């Protein structure tokens, strides 16, 4: 019996050792980084790298504006009647550069998820015109099946707005106050049907 | 969970019918059941939470109290759910909120979609403690800010 136990131990030891060593190993990640030090972060994290307008400001503003718009009875009517909305460029009145389309584009995407339809405008309009011309004037397409010129639909409402800032600084502190204002305007009458604003204060110690 | 022992009412009013629930209750409508903490809040406590379904949107009001005399930083975001517990909106951005010493702060939020009938609030504070069991992805050492 003693011999059997001893033999069993001798046989099991390498197996147990291999199993324990295997448990200590790490698995390789599906990653090619070349020791670059680059990594992916959380796009929804609060970003406080500088006092400049950043991703968190854009995300918070878009979220607040969408929530505010959805609460307005007119927006519910726009959804119900399937009326069209267009976004005019948001004016950047601050001294720093950032793409204001980030705000309006995000709001339009979030509104569309709730049933609002919007039409292309601004920079995207040229692509739309180019495609219509290509289909109708290039002679390459079957004219019975092309999208016809003159059938685009105009929006009933437009969204526009502005971003303003006040900057203050002394030897120790830099303080920036942002105000982002958005409006929903009936295009035919020019009446502002809805407006809201988001205030943001960012302070940095120098 | 000790922060939630304070008796506070969560009125979850769906379809116009208010259902007042106690914070300490184990049912799905208690404050504790709606809150997901990353770590455990050391100084911030939920004192009240209300939700009402109005005009197709879920409106939530949360009241937090800072038990400390110093300012506390809070990071929060909501998760919007349908009746079956599925998420009906994209992951929200974390939002920062400063709560002054001994201040009660009210957060008013409306769901960004008409599909939401329930919610969870995810909260983190840099002062959170990490003692005890917690979700592996949750840690006060990894706050949601950069």
C-alpha cells in the first residue's frame, strides 16, 4: 500500500506542478502596440486636462439640450407629424477653436433616435447636390430609376445656437465660464419656439 | 449601504400611479436598488429619490447630502432601462458635480428617450472607500475622470 501511495505521489507531482505553473501564466491580449504606450480610454470619462472646452462639456451640453427639447410639447408634435428639422451652424463666440458641429450633430443624432427627422445642410449639402447632379446629368444612370432634382424637402424648424465664454485669471487661478445657448426656430415665421442654455465653470490652479 | 439606512421615500410613479417605497426596503423600488456605487460613499448620502413617468418621459429627482464640512466631488450617470431591464439608451457620459460641505444637492434628470421606464444611477466620489466586496470593475482607485 505504501508503495502504491508513493508511486501515485511521484506520478501526480509533475502533473500538479504543471497545473500550478499554468495557473500562474497570463494570457496574451489581442493587441499590437509595439511598446507605443498608446491605450484606449473611456470616451465617457470626465475630462479635465485643460480648461478649454472638451469632450465632457460637449457630451453634457448635448445631453441636457436633448432632454430639454424632448420635454417641449412642440417637439412631441414634430415627432408625431414627422416634420423636418435642420441644424444651422452653432456660432463659436469664444477665443478658442473647436468644432461646434460636435454639439449640433450629437443633438441631431439623439433626437433622431426619438423619431425626429432632419435634413442635410451646410457642408453636407454639397455632397447631396453632387450626387443629384451625378445621377441626373452624367448620363451614366438609368433615368427611370434616378433620384430626381427638385424633390428635396425643406425643414419647418431649425436649430441654431452659440457658445460664449468669459475668462478670468490671476497669478494662481484661471477661471473660464462657458455659456452654450441653443434655440429651436420656426423657419417661416422666425419665431423662437424653444431655447435653453448650459452653463459650465472650469477652474485651474496655475 | 449604511448611507442608505436613512428613511427616505422613493416614489416611483408609473402611468400616474405613485408607489411610495422605503429606502431600507429590499424590493426593487428602494433607493438602494436604484444606486450602483463604485466603492462606498464615505461622505455623500442619498436622502431622497423620486421618479415619475410623465408625458412619456421618466423624470427622476435625486437628493444627496454631504455629511462632511468640506466640498465633495461627485461623478454620476444614469442608465435607462425598459420594463425587462434592458438598456434603452447609449452609455451616458460621467457628469461631475461639486457638493459643498453640509449641502443638500438636488439632481433633476429626464430620460433622453421615450422608451425608458426604469433607471439606475451610477455614482462615484474620490473619497469613496473600497473596503468590502465590490464589483471587480469598480474601484475608488479608478475614478471616472482623466
